[in-house]
């Protein structure tokens, strides 16, 4: 009886040893391997227009403007970007009517901080621009108060259409915006701009009330703001490989 018990224990020990050896071998056979996936990323010229300026032209009788924009991808995160446009803006208040018209150009770079999935080219970006504008100011009319007759507060209007041409302005700006692909190669975007005026030429005895590309100036202030809603199309020129390494366990 004792011999049978010892034999059974011996068999049990052998079975447990074989079981643990099989589990250990199975664990040793599992290993982590790296799977390399390659996706094609598009590089090319993206061209578009600012829809907000077109909409304002349609709804605002005192404004006409158009802006063409573009960017070109240099690296994974850096884009060469710029805008060119033309604006005409009439400002009217209780003392004067003034019309500004001219053209502008802005150039710089955009830095994309959005990590795209797979083959997407969406953007959450910060941009830096240098801007320049040439324009004219036309003083359509203005009111003059008679300071010698303060009791009646007498005033009269001068309508002479004086034009001041050959005016220029240079500024710098920071842009924060997004661009998202809505259809194949079609992108919609929105951005906000903070501008700082560097230098300007102004008419004698008068100041620039509006600068094309910079927007309205307030009380000779050096800062301006702007926003845009754009639609653009990417013209693919070539593609580069985007390598994604994934780790997984295999037996």
C-alpha cells in the first residue's frame, strides 16, 4: 500500500513538472516584435480664398474685398504660407466720411502642432507673417464746427473729395488657426490674427483710419486684429513616406 502511494506521488510530481515546463516554454516562445507600417503623406501647394471677405462684400455696402491664400509644405510640421488681397473700405461717422482702397501682401510660415492619424493632413497651427500694403485715402467729406459761435454750435460740411495716394504700411502678425479636410483635398479653416504696426506713411494733418490687410486703426493705435474663414484645395505634387512603428507580441 505504501509502495502504491509513493508511486502515485511520483507520477503526480512528474505530471506537475511537465505542466510547469510546458507553461514556461510557452511563455518563453512569446516575444515582442515591431511591425512597420508605411503611409503616404501628400506634399503640395494649397490654394484658397477667405470666404469671410466675400460674404462681407455681399452684405456690407461700405466694404469690398478679396483675399487669395496659399501654403506649401516644407517638412512634416513647417509650411511656407502667404496671402495677397485687395480691399476698399468706407468709414462714416458723425464728423467725416473716408474711403481707403489698396492692395496688400503677407508672407511667413505656419507651424503645425496637430499629430495626424495615418495619412491625414489636418492642422492646428500658429503662423507668423510680415505684411506690407500700398493704398490711398480719400476724404469724402468732413464737418467743421464754428468755435466762435459756441451758443448755436454752428457747423458746416465740406465735400471736396481730397485724395491722398502713395501711402504705405508695414506690420507683423501672429495667426492661430485650424484647417480640416472636409472632402478629398478640400480644406475648411478658421483663424484669428493679432497685428502690430511697424511703420506707416500718413497724409498731412490726417491719419490712416483703415489699412488694407491690417484692418482698422483706433486712435493712432499700433495694434490691430482680424479673423478669417477660408476654403482651400490641395494640389498634390509629390508624396513622402510616413513610417509608423507598432509593437505587438507573437508566439
